[in-house]
C-alpha cells in the first residue's frame, strides 16, 4: 500500500480548498483511480481547521481518501479556549497529526504529544506521529511521518540513505506505516 498525505499547513481559503480537491479528483489518471478503488493507494488531506468539514464533505464516499486534522488538543472537552478536542472531529476527520515539528517548536513536549496521541485514539482518530528523530517515537504508533530537523521549511529533503536508516530504527521499535514529509 502507498500513502500520499498532504499537510496544507495554514494555506488556502475556502474557495482554494474546494478548487484543490476538485482539481485533484479530475486530474487522477484511470490507473490512479483504480489504485484508490482497489486500496493500493491512500490519499490523506490535512487542511486547516476551517476547511476540514468542506473537504470532508467533498471526499465523503470517495474510496481511498482520508481527511485529517493538523492537531488535536491534549485535553478532552471542556474549558480550553482556542484548542480543539479530538471529539470535535467526530464524523469529519479520520486522522490527526500529532507531534508536528512546528507544534513542537511552539512548546509541544513529548508528554504533550503523548497526551494528544491518547486523545486521538480515544476518539477514533488514527494518529499520525510526526518525528524529527527516533527519540520522538510514541509507543503504539501505527503511522509515523518523518522529516529531519534540518529539512523543515528549507526545501531540503533527506537522502534515501537517511530515510532508510530512520525507517529501520523506527521499524526496530514498532511495526508501522512509515511516511516521509516532503516540504
């Protein structure tokens, strides 16, 4: 199985988001459509919060597509102004990024990432654990996205040898789906 996940970060307004989804669907080759239908490929879209519902509605029922959130709160429902609990995504998202390097740079500690991971699991979201190194692995992770620290926002990507070495280290810890973020 091949996984192609797109993190939109803080890009696109609602019109651009809808246009992107429409363009993606119309640009798929017959072979790509077949691969999606047969479960050979999964395309994940991670729009910013305001666009998740719209993108989810546009992709509902389209085999091979998943929609995720770029983050979830480490807390459950309650008095956490500005944070979005994992339960808020019920019915509109199936996945959640946790531990993204940018969120870590804003103060997400390994403990906070573990809490977010737990919240995602508790609310039936598949967490995508983002790593800059193997020390950031979360026990029980099934989907891992790797981007080395030097590559974040620079346009530089890891070499095939670096990616393979990280994949091997992660696979020695747990059997998971291993993704590579390309900035």
